[in-house]
């Protein structure tokens, strides 16, 4: 019995198009972001590490903030500096989020792997993240190659593994090593450690 990504997927881009940007009122943008968080001027200034008077002048267009002030604003608001100048279109914002505590994912065990599906309560995902304990020690334990649609990212968390792929020589990988590959290409992973290695897998869902 092997890992079946199609079963896992059933359980479970930004584009680079150029757009013509309209002039942005930075003060109004900062005020909008502050009000979205239901923060007073005092609260926002404290979060950003700025004086209340300084933030007030920025919002009212009475001063142009330095880059250092912009960075403080972005950090305080929990966004990147570019987002201060290019608000996302409403149809791009889903606001979805799910938090999975360590060990609380959905567990599925096979002969060769033990999976813990992460963010499994979030529907219509574009990625399928899961942590896996690699039980297999030999390619003989697999019933052929695993292959499925999409692309896949692998990161070694503990131990040592060997990544076998259909068109490349096997690669020995240790903690911190990663690989990104076409998942329709046959692939399997075995553990070379005395103890089962653990890895993070992220599979695209199209």
C-alpha cells in the first residue's frame, strides 16, 4: 500500500499582469487600513511606534512620511510596504485562514507513510499541505511509482531521506533540504535514518 495523493487531494497566482495604477491618496489609504481594524489614532500610532500627531498629519496629507515611517506603519498594520500603495481588488481578498496546532491534523497511515493533513478543515484549497513520517526503507515496499496531477514541494524536517524520481538520479536529502518537482513524474521517498524521517509535503491542487 502506497501514499495515494489523489485520495488526499479529494479530502482536502498571483498573476503578473500589468495594470495601470491610478494615483493613490496615501493618507486616505492609511486611514482606511486603520479603520478596518477599528483602531483609534492612538492605537494605530502605538502599534506603529509613531507619535499620534505624526500619524494624524500623514492621514490628513499634511506631511510626506519617510521610508522609515512607512516601514513602521506597515509593520504596525501587519502588511507589506507595497500594500500601502496598492490596495488589493476586493475580488482578490478571501480573508480565509485556518490554524492547525502541532499534532492536531487529520492522521492517515499506510504501510510506507504516516500522514498528518494540515489545514484540512479549509475547503477549496489551492494547496494541500501535509506532514509525513516516512516508514519505507526500500523501493521494494512500493507498488510502483506515485504520480498525480500538479506540482509538489518537499522539505525534510528530521532525519535523512532518499528521493527517487522517474527521470533523475536518486537524491539523498537531510534536514532543511528541499525539492520542487512535477508530481506527474513518478516519485517515491524512503528513509535512510535509524528512526523514521519526517517531511513536509505541499501539493498544488491546480
